C-alpha cells in the first residue's frame, strides 16, 4: 500500500497481481458466473458462490446464487467454510 505522499502505481499493481495468469483465470470464472445467472452491469447484483472459488468452489448450479452486492461483500468477510445448520 502506498504511503500518503506516494502516488498509486496502477500499472505496477496490474503487472504484479491483476495481470497474473491465476488472477486472469479467476476473473474469467467470475464473469462466467455472472453470465450464467443472467446478471447485467449496473444491476446491483453479484454472483455469489456459496463455497468461494478461493476455497475450491466452482460455477456449478448448486454453488451459485444472485445476491445484492452488500450481501456478498459482508459474506466474504465472514465466510468460515462451515455449512449452516437449519
């Protein structure tokens, strides 16, 4: 993270992180999930992976659901990997 006086170098960020092969594959998976659910840009919805891609989840029908962006971000911060009991 840059210090307050240092300008953010977006090119370097892309080269070192966002442009890596692994991140490009992850981005393609997320885009595929949005397409599969029929979500459009600006609709305020995101494709939620019940089991996150980073934890071995996939884009299967049983692992995807459309949710509001705020719901998905809140879930990402608290996901523990355990199934909820009903």
